[in-house]
């Protein structure tokens, strides 16, 4: 898929979602690098709720994101995290398939196209039976499913058959469902998520005036003294290209 043009070999992209495979890898990474925990936690919450249709919209959420064909690389926040290949320091949370510091943390664009590819049910069933696609119940099943996801991703999305793409999407959803069920994230206040997105997108207080009206109101929102209304949440979601529930 080409995020710069908004096209793929399937057709015109109408909407882009993203799955993080897997959250377990993020948890292990944060255990090894505790200083990365807060930023990676915030990035993960946002990454689950993005709604992008182009790379320009990716930059509305993360203005330091880079397009390294065919991937988008996120510099979540620069921290002093040692590089295992030397004494250099690398950006915390840089997301790229097979990243040596956090294997298994992968971002994947999932397209909803104007002309959907035709799925051969028999071929899909044969592929699914090899992996045993079902709700994940144990860590062992989780690890096997993640390995199957990574195997398909390593093949390259432009080389996947329609059946493999559909299977990859299904498995990514099952992995995320297991993470959500067995490793739920503690709640984070909406004003804290707003502050994080302001930082990650390079926005300032004046950029929120169209949503809140006055600097005083913006200050009250960011400090948690005033809650974010549903209408304001919708405006913020449109500006940051995320879903509104992140602010409610």
C-alpha cells in the first residue's frame, strides 16, 4: 500500500485502520526499559483509535512520523534507551516490523476499499485450518497466533493473496481481543490523552481555540478542572484523526 497516494493494489483506500501486533511485545519492551513505559502506553492507546486516509493525516496525529516505504515509522518520544547494537541512543517507540528492540511490535495498514477483493472461501478455509483460527484462550495460543501474523507480514502485504490478507486481518483482531481481555489498560484521564496528542502532533494552546473558544477554557480542560463535552470530543477527534472515545 502507498500511504502517500492513498492507493493500494486493491483499489482506492476509503479508510485506514491500524493493529498493533502485539501488545505483549510492548509490555516486555517497557519492562526492559521502564522509562519508555508512559510514552509507549499513550502511543498504544492512540494507535488503537486512529482513523487515517493518507500519510498527511498520520502527521496530524504524529507530526514526527516518517514514511519509509512501505512502512510508517513512529518516533513516539526521544528517550535515552540504549541501542543493543552499540552505545548510540535511539528514539523510544520507533515502530517498524521486526524492530530489534521490540520484536513483534508491528504496525499494519488495513484498507477498506471501494472495490473489495474476491475471497475464495475454500482457499481461505484451508489457510485458516492450518493456523486454527479461533478465540485465543491461552498464552501459548496467543504466541502461535502472533507468530502466524508475523509470518504473513514478513511475506509483504503486496505479495499476499486476498485470502491471506483476510486471514491476517482476522488474526490481528483476535490477538488484539486477547490483549484487551487479559491485559486491560488502566484508565487514563481524557485531559492527559489530549495533552499527549498535543505534544505528539506539535499543537499548542492556540490551536485548540476553535474547539474550546477561550484560552481560559483550554487551560481548564488541560488541567482537568473542566470535562470535555461530547461535541468537543468530536471536534478533537476530527482534528487529531482519532476516535472520539479517546477524549470521553
